C-alpha cells in the first residue's frame, strides 16, 4: 500500500467520485526552550533482559533537536543508546548523571520511580 493511502482518516472506500479524503498531518511542534520543557528521567529494565537503561521522556520539539540532545547526553555519559518514539534511551544506570546534566542545561527534570 502506498504511504498516502495509509494516512487517510476515517474512510476505507467511497463510491462518490467527488469525495476528497482527509489526511493526517504529521506536523512537528516547534522546540520549546529548555526552561519550558518538563522532562522525566527513569531507570528502565523492562524487555531488556534485566539490563539497566535510563529513559528520558517528555521532550517537546523536532526530532532533530531530540536527536541532538540524545547525542549530547550519550557523549557526556560515555555510553551508547538510541533516540526513537520521542524518547531518549541511554544504556546503564545514568539517572543521577543525566539529571545533573539536564539541570545544568536549564531543563526542568523529575525523577520517576524509586531507588
């Protein structure tokens, strides 16, 4: 199926020759300044064979800015990770280090979960 057909909303088929399909508009939001961001940092072990991973969620902005922030955090921690689905995943238990880095960059940060 073509990509355009997948983006159609609420209609599978129409016999009306003048019918116009409505499409999803996947517009990205502008990136908010760090003072207005409300990021959540948590330690995650789900579906990772018991290995620790630090998960950063709540970023509002373009994927390019999210990837740039993810790259910076991974470099500062000296570990690997990934950026997908609006989340930054950093390998290992880096919660405190990432929270300190984000606070230094003027982000509002909250720790989620115990330990």
